[in-house]
């Protein structure tokens, strides 16, 4: 079970604030595609965790699919 404190910590860091602060790959005009896919994977994982905590099972599942797809786009995570 996820703690409410952990969820609150995540909710206090919206992605648009990261972009405005220049810490997200989208704020960097020379960001590589693997940096963007890695960022999306991390954000989707956090959102999936929040959805699971709130017992939004279908949303958590879909966000996990987003995470997996983003990781599959990063050549550092591909297995052949």
C-alpha cells in the first residue's frame, strides 16, 4: 500500500514546473530522444504509482503501458 505522504510528495512536483525550472528534457533544445523517452518513462511510473494508490486500476495499468513503451524507445533499455 502506498503512503499518502509519498503521493503528496509526488503531487507537489508537477511536470510543468520541471519544464519551467529547466530540469525536464523538453526544456533543453538539444535533448536527445533517449533523454525524452527516459523522462516520460519516469513520469509515467510516478503517475502509475499515484493511480494505484488511489485504486484507479485501469489508469494505473495504462500508465504502466506508457512507461514500458517509453522504455522500449530508449536504446539503452532495448534487449535483443
